[in-house]
C-alpha cells in the first residue's frame, strides 16, 4: 500500500512537472516570436518610414531649388543663370529627384500610398515638360510669354507637387504611429510572458518545498512504524 501510494504521488508530480515544462517551452516560443516581431516593427519603422520621410524632405528641398532657379530666370533677377546653365542645373536636380523616387518606390507601401506616389511622379513629369517649354523660348530677351506660362501653369505645378509631398508625409506619420502602437503592444506581451515565467518559478519552488515536506512526513511515519 505504501509503495502504491508513493508511486501514485510520484506519478502526479511527474505529470505536473511535465506540464510545467511544456508551459515554459510555450512561453519561451511566444517570447521569441514577440522579440522577432518587435525587431521587424523597428526595422520597418526605420527602413519604410523614417528613411522615406527623409527622402521626401530632400525631394521637397530640390523642388524648391528648381522653383527658385526658374523664377530667377523668368524674371531676369540678378545673378540668374542663362538657359544652358539652367538646363544643366535642372537636369541634375531632376536626376536626383528620380533617384530618390526610385528608392522610395522600393519601400513597403501601404494603403493609398502607392496612389499618392504615382500622382507625385505624374505631377513631376508635367513639371519637367513645363521646364522644357520655358527653356525652349525662341526669344530669350523677351520673356513675356514664359512669364505668362510660369504664372499660369508652372506655379500651379509646384503647388500640386507640394500637395502630393504633404500627403505622403502624412502617410509616414500615420503609419509610424501605428508601428509605435504595435511595438508597445509587443513590449506589454513580452512583459506578460516574463511575469508568467516568474509565477511558474514560484510554483516550482512551492512544489519542491511540498515534496520535501511530504518526504519528511513519510520518513517520520516509516521510522515510527519500524519502531513499533
């Protein structure tokens, strides 16, 4: 009877320890997945949001530089470039902008971000066409015609580009906030897993104490039985 009782108790303890071991393994797997998700979220926040937002800033900066140069050329402002010099300078800016747009296009695009980007590329294409029209002015000394073109269409083109850049910037902000919220949830989940591991450690400690206590009780009973 004593042997059967002891075997039964040991079986219960073994099953309980096995269940605890399974729980620890599952928690460890969940914790590893949370860490991986957190790493993915932070990587995406940098590669797909922070870097593209910086690229948008550089695009806006180059668009502003183009506008400044064209305005100086159209209105004969002091130190403005001639048509050939301006053409070369604008080509450099356009090449830089195309490079930044191609880089942006390779990032992860969400929702209507693709539509905003396509609209921006289209507006920039129109802007380049207007540039060619201004620079192909047959009478460089008389700039009345290109001034009318600049005021009626080129100014509107720059405003359209600025509006598309603002829309894309808002997307970066919105998605960045979503990634931040997702990261916070992952951190809370990881904290929960750590708490569960602590509770399991406490349960294991209590189990060890109870086993030792039960063992001492059984030894005392056996000693008393032997004495009798």
